[in-house]
């Protein structure tokens, strides 16, 4: 990995003159062209040009072009990076950013990350169990506290707001935190560890940053950000703020709009892996391939590896229930957050049983070996496998 | 237009069960499902559900589904709006947001907009002429000032940094402004109007907002923001800040990643029209269909109309040179900013002649009637038409 360059791989679909387009990127997304008036600046200007490193034909007739940009062209954050690698060019026709290699010290690292989150919880050597407040909208602050009570005393590690719950007059964010904070403390005395509650942020950038500080000052011990709807720049501001000394959970909302199309946008691995990991997220949620979302195992693995390489906690989500725990263990080992919505809250015996079913699954699971219903004793895990299956 | 709802049109490609998917959006992107434990909250919860208003088959086998969301589900800004209408669902497979209807008072309006920009310049009844500093990277602050001198004294209305120029140590943003500010003042005394210089913003959200305030305090009279790389939330923060009492020019960098694909993401009209206009931009740049970018005239017209409906200045860009002025006048009338990069800076007789060629074009043009080279007297316009053609 170069320490002075940003290297980008673009895939052009069949029929596109990839070499020509790559060259257009190398010039058009950097210094551009100049005429004789700038001959005296020639050496200087050349230093800002990008370079087409390789163009490779793929079996399906598409082409992969690697372009190397000078690190000096960007400001060390994600905004100018995105503008350089794909800003205006994204408007020029089909092309997809399929890889992005940044110097290791580009951008930010997590303040807490995988290790810091484990330390806060005092939990080592096993996956964390995470749940989501449901229903997503329409509950009062007190409703949240009551749901939290059930799962917190059952030993849950992390809970988050649903990402679609912003700061609404019916259940203001700060009130939800205030209602939940005493429950967290009470449960911590009972369980010996403090559950993390990732409170969802919303508002204009200035309001959102002020809200985050206020929440942390009032005892929030984790935050949730819809990074793409609000902007990587907002995540970076939170991550760089010493007052925000709690982990930031990054949600992938809207990622499909950037990454879903085969010939446009950027790969999921870039948006949810590389960029999140260089923008300072402590934990990143993304679709698991266990569930119903059209997500490939290889894509999931790529995101996982890029996050872990920078100490970020991977949080595969959607389709997570106790029955998939043996698969998750095979794919991830212990360093993973098991994020379940329905898989906790809709357990036939209630949310507390939903949490216990996960812990039972973690105790009994042999990585890669499905649970067999007939071997499970009566209890939360068996009820979960009856409901959602093994894998 | 409803005052209590957000209405979204989704297009699903052939083969997708549009009614089923629209229903999944109406429930899954709002309150979700709930069980008997929440029966006592039933009425409350129902109030947050969205509703599928219509599903319509299109001639190509695709379907259009209209979903109406309660306004109460969102926080009055773009971040929670995007999360609600397309956050998690964007990950679920092919679907495109092709229309978005918001209450008129949703979000922000421009602080200055079309009228305010005209007032600042003292220019009424004709298009504004705008140029871009070129080369984009590699010039010193002093180089910028020298280029500015040429075009400012020729009567240029607006100039902007190239969007890929962030705050770099070789030409810090503040230094560029400080070098250019005296030229602006000197030229204003000569021409009788103050040229607007839209200075490009960069940095983490907190840094960018602080930079914007600092620049304005030091005399910046316009700002440029790459809205999508940095986030609508950043634009909203700038637009809502009373200290930022200068127009904000919104650049469309990265829009193709969200809008280019036929079956994923959001339409250009939503991203560059509706959302920019409700996020507080004063002027919005977007591709013109006159140039080489694959942009349809109908798309351009849609953006134009949505911006103007909220008093935002439309700035069609790319492929703008003096020869297209008759077409632009036919398409836009006088309320348009003619934004030319090469079309000013690469004029055969130099940038000042590039500016004069535009003013000559505005004087001579009959809307919709191409210039005929043989009818043009020698001078900047004729040289421009010789170089770039009529239309």
C-alpha cells in the first residue's frame, strides 16, 4: 500500500473504452489540462495529475482500470476523497468504483473500536449480542425503558434505536435516553456489566453534533449514525471530537442507492468497509448474507476484513437469530456483534428469552454445525430454533 | 401537495412484485410490525404507518408505486427523510426513487436564492456569467488572483473554485481568498458590481462549518459545497447559519453514483432538484444537456423547474460556451447562471475575451436561433464560435 497515493479500481462495463475513460479520470479529476500560459507551472501541475496504472480485460468483456492519484490532492478526509475519485466523473456514464486503497494513516481510526467496546463492556472472547428497539416508531420514552428492562436484565450487551427513529416531539431523543439510563444502571448492578445503548442521531450537521455532545453529557454510552443520509463528514466530526468518548455505531441506510447497481456507484466493500473504517466508525452494521437481503457472502467477508483490519467491530445484520449462530461463528469467530431485531424482540417467549436464546446458542454452538432441534432441551434456544429454524 | 405527508414514487423494474414491495416499504420503513404486547398502543402505532396510494403498470413492464408517509415520522431535515424513504430498503433489491413530494414548508429555503444573488450583484434581467478557476490544482494563491484579475475586469459575475480543490497546504483556502479579495474590490470599483467568488469548502463537518464562518468573516462573498460527498446535513447547517450570509452554490459531484443507474438509487430530479431546494442551497449546478455528459433535456428541465419553484438559481454546467447561449435563452429565459469552465478560460484570445464573448452573445442572441458565423463581426464571440461552434 502506497503511503503517498490513493489507488482506485474502476470497472467499466463491456462496450466502454476503459483506457480512454481511465485517462479521462486521471486528468479530468485532477489538474485538468492547461495551455501555454501555465508552462512555467508545468512541473508543479504535473505533480497533481493521476496516473493510469493498469487496464485489464475481465472475462465478461468488462474492464478494470487502476488509477493512482497523488495523496497531495486531497484534504485527509472522505469528502474531498470522494469528490476526487468519483465526483464529476460519476455523471459521465457507466463506471463503478470497485476498490479503493488508502494509506493506512489516511483519515481517522476508531476512538474505541472493537477493543474499546469490549473493554467498556468487560466482555472478552465471545460475540456480543445486540438488539433493536421495536416497534421503530410510536413508542413513548417510558415504553423504551420498559422494553430495555426486559432485555438488559437478561444480559444483553448492546441495544440500538431503530435507525428510522429521529428526534420526534412524541418521544424526544433526550427523553428516551433519560428514561433508559436508570434501567441501564440498575441492570448493570445486577449483571455486572453496562449495556451500551446506541442512541440514534438526527438533525442538521450543527444540531446533530450538538445533540451528540448533549447526549454524551447526559450519560449516553453509545451513538448511532445513519452515515450516508447525513454524510461521512458528520461521522468524522463525531469521531474526532474528544467529548464524544463513546462508541459510534454506523448504520448502512441508503448504501444500496450508492452500491446496489452493477455498473454505477461504488462497491459495498468501499462504502461500508474502507470508507467507514477511515472515517472513524467504531462498529459498522451491514447486511448479513444469512438473511433475505440480496447480499453475497464474499461482499460480507470483504467488509468484515476491512473493518477488522482497522480495529472496527463488524456488525452483520438482518436475518440474525439464534439458529444462525453456528454459521456466524464459523464465518467470524468471536469478534462479531450479533445484531438481531426480530430475532430478539419477536421471540415466542418474549424479548428476555430472545436474549437468553442467543447466549444459549453461543454456549452450545459448534462453529459450522447446525443445531438439531431434537438435541436441544426445552428453553429459549429450542423455542427460537422452532420459530426461525437452525441454518 | 399534502401538508401532512411525504409522498414518494418508486419505480420497480419488470419482474418485481411492485405491490408487495411497496407494502414492504410502507410497513418496514415506518413502524414495522408489532405483536399483542403493543395492542394498547395500536392506534398510536398505526398513525406512523405509511400507505400505498397507487400502483401503476408502465408500458415497459416496470411498475410505479406511490407511497405516502406521515410527516410526523421525520425530523424536518433531509437525513431522516432519506433514511425513511429509502434507508434500509435501498439494500433490498432493485428499486428507484423517481419522485418525492414534500410539503412546501419542509426543510429550508435559500437565504438569498435567485433574487438575493441578483441583488448582491445588482444585475437584473439577464443571465449571469460564471467561470471556474483552471487548472484545478497546482496554482498558488497568487496565480488565482492573477486569473481573477483578467476575468473580473471583463465584467464576470461569478467565479468558483474547481470542486476538486480542497484546503491544501500548497494553496490554503483562506490564502486564496485573501489574495483574491483585493482584486474583487478593485474590479468592483471599475465595473460597478462585486463579482461573487464561490470558495470551495472542505474538511470534517465541524471543520468545514468553522471554515465557512471564518471565510465569510474574512470577506468571502459566496461559498461552494460538494453537497453529496459531504452530506445534505452540512448544507443545511450552512444554510441555517445566520453568520453565513452569502449564497451557497451546491455542486453535483457524486450525484451520478446515486442517480446514474436505471434501476437503483434516486432520480437526478430528486437529488439535485427537490432535495437541494429543501436543504437551503442558493444556486445548484447540474449537467446541461448541451454538453458531452449523458444528461437528458427533460431531466435538466425538471431540475430547473424544481429549483426555481423555491427561488433557487439554476446553474446548468458542462458544455456551456458562448455558442450555446441562444439555446440556453430558449430553454431558460434570463433566470439562469451560465457556468463555463473551458468556455471562458480556454478562449483563444484569453479568459477576459472568454467573458466578453459571453456578454456579446447575450447581446446578440435571439433565443433558439443559432449564431451564424458569417454574420458575426470579428471579436471575442466570433472567435468563440469559431472554436466551439454555434449550436
